[in-house]
């Protein structure tokens, strides 16, 4: 019997921690594209991103027992692993490049700060996009119209031809669902 499409990622991690290879396969299928997309954005080289993808999931397999839901969602956990491994890889690449560049290169120092900043922005965007993809179509639509198009609840109701109360309910439910998915404690 196949896995349910709504199988909890936390449950998958628990199964992986017990050595369940099938659960690991389902976890990989669920998050490989997120990890690869993030790795490509950070490393910009397909071969480096492919290597990183393998490294990230190997680390996830080895460290599944240390995952704690209180510290963040599975999406945040896998993205944090990806980010950490990507930064290590970027630093390694930079060290190799520095051996060819003069010491005290101000451009190199500036680049390092930019990379760190870009990594943080990309990480947040991927985590939010992953969480948004897990909302119902109706919840996602009202939140996108509000936050990305800047529409008010009344404007959203008019655009969708829905009652204002329905729009408010969908927004509230969508925000609560996002908070749960993103591990927000407030």
C-alpha cells in the first residue's frame, strides 16, 4: 500500500530516525526539489547543487534522530541543513579562489557579506513558498492577493466575487496554517 499524500513530514523524520529507508525515499521525494532549487540559487552550478543535494540528504538520514519539532518545521530543518552545507561549500570555493587573489582583497570581503545576506533572503523565500504551496487553493489565493498584490479584504472579495466574511475566514485560516507550518510561536 502506498503512502498517503498527506503523510506528516514529522512522522517521516521519526521513521527515518528508526532506519526506515522507504520513509527516507518519501521524504526525499517530498523535499528534493526544494533543496535542489535552493542549492542552485546559492551555488549557481548544477554539479555543485547536485553534490550538495546528496550531502544534505545524507546528513538528514544521519541526523534524523536529533530533529526536534519544537525547534522548527521539517521544511526549516532541511533548508537549514542545505544553507549550512552551501555556505561551507561556498567558503571552500572562496578559499581556493583566494589562493589566486591577493590578500586583503576588499572585493572578496564585500562579496562574502553579500553571499551571506543573499543566502538568508533565499532561505526565507523558499520556506515561505513551500508553506504557501501546502495551503488550500482558496487560502493561498486570498493571501497572495493581499500580500503580493496589496489588495484589501474588500477588494479581494470584489475581485473573487465572494462574500467579505468568506475572504476574512480564508485569510485567518490560511495565516493560522502558515504559522503552524512555519513553526511560529507567537
